C-alpha cells in the first residue's frame, strides 16, 4: 500500500512535460477564460456569470479526470474525486445552490483576490523559482493543484451559499496534496494549496450551521 502511494518525481514530470506539449495551447485558453470570468464576477456578478463559472469548473474537472497524467492509485482516487466534483458543479448549474460572489467587506474581498492570484500567478512563479521549468510544470486549468486553489477561493467567497459536500471534496485533497506533494515531488508551490485548504476548512467549521442553508 505504501508503494502505491509513492511517486517517482522524474517519471511524473516527464509525463507532465509530454502532457503539456500535447495539449498546448489549452493552458492559455483555460487561464484566459478563468481571468475573464473572475473579472465579470468582480465587476458584474449575475446568475448568468455564476452559471458560466460552474460550466467552466465542471468542464475543467472532467478534463482532469480524462487528460491529466495521474498514475496507478492516484489515477483511480483523484479520477473519482474530480468526477464527483465535476458532477456536483454541473448539477448546481440547474439547482443554483452555490452563489459565487466576492465578499462585501474589503478585507475578505482582497483575500479572495489574493487566493485567485495565487492560482493564476504565484503558483507557477514559485514553481519556476524552485527549478520547475516549462513544460515540466503544473499549470492552472490543466493541472489539479492550482485549479483547486481557484475553486476553493470561489467557494470560500460563496459561503454560506455553498454545498458542504463539494466544499469538503475540495478541502481535504487540498490539505493532503499540500502536505505530501512538496515532500514527494518538490513542488513547494503546493504550500499555497495547503494554506488554501486549511483556511477553507476553518471557514467551513466557523460557518457549519449556516453553510448550505442560504
């Protein structure tokens, strides 16, 4: 079981390199779309923007299920996890239980923007500074870790109008990956994922009774 949880860093990043080369320019497309949706949510929030974000997230997590080069145990576990997350976001397009928004208080609003900025910019910047160069790099929209930071940032902003299940399905893998990936693969940018996961858990616990009822 322990062997199944171990990842060979060289093999993994060689797979990531081949993956990035094969899907280019999808990395640019997913980032540009996410930036546009974030801007619309910030300046002109609406039901339509909420639906577009859920469509985007649903598509992105389905993409990760079928395209990202997970191996062995992780392919099964994270494949099922991301598929469940994609389905929940897709269902919410029609049920509307999640209401993405930026917090009204300036401090929380800026913090949410910081988390999103972390997913878009800080994550790849830290990877670059720690020696991971393109194409051997995990990029937003086509790799799970920075994409999860973005998703959690949106859910944190949506509290209490967010489902507990989808929140939990993102929080605990974020904490697990944030603790393990820096050690196993040397991706120190995943400390941002750990931070986001822990903060999301605190927010969920503090708002447990209200979450999902809005």
